[in-house]
C-alpha cells in the first residue's frame, strides 16, 4: 500500500526536486493518481517540461478557498483576502501560508481517496517550520473551527500508512548531520515512516570503472563518512552523470522502485 | 576583492554549495589579520554550529571562537534572543508573539535583518560576515524590510485609523476591551468578525494585542529599513553568490542575481566552489567520469559569468578532499590570500 502523502525534504542542494519528480513518475507508471507539488509557486522547469501531473496552489488561493468554505461564501472570502491587512499578514508569517497549503493537500487527499500527493518540501529549517506551524498555530488559536481542522490535519498525517517522509542528504558530513537532525525531528513529531537516504553517491559502476584517481579519492571520503554515521545499510541513490533529466530519472529509477515497494 | 575587507560581507547561493564553510573560512582569514570579526548565520539549519563546535543552546548568544592564532565572534541567529536583546517591550506575554519567536516560528528572516542592522550600528566590528539561508529564502531575507514596511504601513492604517492617536502602552485590560470593541464597532468590524468565525473570539483579542505590542515597538522593526538603505547607499559591503561544480543550478543563480535588486552589481562576486580545474590535477583525469562533468559545469558557470555580466568579479575555490568540516575550513582559509 503506497502512502497518500510523500514528503521529500533535506538540506538545500540534495536533489529533493529530482527525487520527488522520480517518485511521481514512478507512481504514475504504476497507474496511480499521483501529483507533484511544491510550496514554490514557480514550478521547476523539468517538471513542467515532461508534463508531470501537479497540484499547484498558492497560500492566497488556498486561504481563499478555505475561508470561503468556512464562511459558506466564496465571494466573501475573496473580499476578505483582498484586504491589505491579510496580504501583509501572510507575508510576514510564511508558516501560516505553509500550514494552509498543507491543509489544502490533505483536504484534497481526503476528498479523493485514490489521489497521492508528492510534496517537494522546503529545505530543513523551513520544513521544520511547516510541521511546527501545526502545533504553533494550535496554541495560538486555542479553540474554534480552525483548531478542529488542525487536529484533523494532525490525525491524517499521523495515521499509519498515510504519510511517508524521505530525507535526502548527500555524502558530506554537513549534509548527513543535517539529515539526521531532520529525521529525528520528523520522527519525534510522530511521523514514524521517515527514512534518511544518501543521494548523489559516487558508489556507481560508472565511477568505479572510470579509472579516475580523483573520483576514487572522493569515493573513499564518501565511504569514510557513511561508515562513521551508519552501522546498518543505508539506501544510496547513485549520482547520474548526465545533463539530461530523463536520463537522470532512468538512472535512479531502480532505487526509487525499492523505496516505494516499502510503502 | 579577496584581500580587502568590508563592513558587511554576505554569502548567499543555492543549498549545499558550501556557503557556511566558505563564510567561516573568510571569518578566520580576516580574524588572523587582527580584524574584529563577527560571523552570523541566519540559516535556520544552523550548520555553523557543526563547523565551530557550538551547541544548540548557544543559539542567540554571541560566542567567542578562540584558537591560538585568531579569535572572532560568532552568532547563531535566534529570533527570541534578538527580540530580548533589543529590549522590545513584551511584558504582555502575548501568546502569538511568544510562539512566533520560537526557533521554527517563522520570524527568522525578519528578526535576522533587525539583528544585523543593530550589529552594524554597534560599531563593534570591522567586518560582519553573513551566512544566509539557501536560494529563495535569501531573497525573503532581503525582502523582509519591504514586508515589515508594508505590514506597518497599509495594515496598520487600516486598523489604527479607528483608534485615535493616543495609544498608550500601559493599557489596562479594560482599556483594551474598549479599544477592541471600538475596532469591532468600526469598519474593520466586519473583517474581524469573519476572522472570528474562523478562528474563535479569543484569538482575535490576542491578535489585536499582538498588533499593539508590535506597533509600540515599531521603531525596532523599522530598523530593517535602515539596513535596506545601507545596501543601497553604502560602498562598504561585498556579496558572494556561491555556486558549485557539483550542481548545475545556473537558472537558480540567475534568479537570485536578478531578484537581489537591493544589492549592487558593483559589490558582487560570483564564487565557484569545488573547482577541479586549478592546475593541480593531471590532465588525463579531465576526460574521466566524474571529473569531466565537474569541469563541464565549472566552464558552464564561467561562461554564464562572461555572458550575463550580472557580476563584477569571479572567484574560484578548489575542491577540498577532506571529510572533516573543520579541516575543510582550515584548508579553504589559505585560499583567501
């Protein structure tokens, strides 16, 4: 059974978009109704180019939809969201917007039981803000319909089988440490199905066969770092040496299949 | 551009390119010249703690980093501590403000700009080095002043035009209620009553209170505007946009460069990190995987520098074959010479 919401996070530059892209495509190839999404309103060009189905919405659009639902009037919601005050509020409080986006994805998933959302999440610190926003705003709002909805989001995310979190890192000490911090954060928050993986590994046939002494030197460092942090097997996604997106996606597909076979 | 130092030096760029290690190596390099240096990281992931062996608990306090040959100050940004340090009047214990100032509360960018500005004004340092969050979040940081301005401008006009001029910081709770009912009885009434239907009444009251506190401390927040002016008018800063041969994110570099409109091209440096092509590598390696790809990317970035004319200077740093970030930084330090 595939998770309903797959969150891909990690330090900047660890290949979150590529992994989220590859997962969405693999799920589609299996005939599942998967959608790529990201908080970034400018959808990455490689996603646009190959027509990967996506569920893109902005905090403003989602808030308007939400307020419209709560006030039973889309027109009123439009008016409320037009007020400069609300606009400014969203700008000074990015996590409010992120929480509303997350709420919108969850509502979409609850309304459409066959849908799957793959979230190309913001990098570490901002991913933690997104998750913390649930408890933070719950504390702020205390009571009322909003808190009921936050509780519903919490329940959805924490229901076993619903959420999978993939933390990507690359084989550098900084990135692995950050990946471990982030994995702990998600697990402590209650998302047990959180996996740390190493992307852009040089441990590939191509590098081993290249005969480059430099590449081997880099690979040695990579092995040192991995053995220092991980006693058991950690999933490695090989670095694909290509400038072509579909070639890269093909190259990492076997590992992506492995990840998805575990739910 | 390497040897000179500036009052402010900013390191920005996409994630994972080495901003923190480079910024730290820069701090060490300048500290060795006996300059008074402050290194601030405003990246919420606080990777700097790993390079400098600081604990999470030190976040928000200025820490002395002391080794035999140099000494400098380092600060891991914490919104709460900045809030406290500025002496912002918050004895109201407002829940909204308390939550927002938490580490993941979402005020990082805004508080960071205020912290940086007050450090600039303190004149305690010859050079302040800023390690910034990746990619677009850096632009958020630069835009924070605009957001603050807009927040205090339009939204306050909307709410405060109903309140009269004599707002007093020590409003007893009855006074607060009065103002609250005044707001509610005014034109904002409708807006807030809709908000109340979604959020509950208590929130709306706490919310108005939070806005009072922010408004009373408006001047602290408006420091951010001085920072914006500094970037516009001062010649005393330099910014490094860091890229790496391990990533082909030229598009994102362009996006940052084009949107960083507060920063002058005259003070810009495009830095390419992890370069292979620096004369120390056998030429027969160039055709082998993965070296070939790294070199191709390096030339792509140089090409972009030449064609785009978005940057004043170009700097190359070598790839360091070293697993330990501390040794990594040490090795980078010598390349600032």
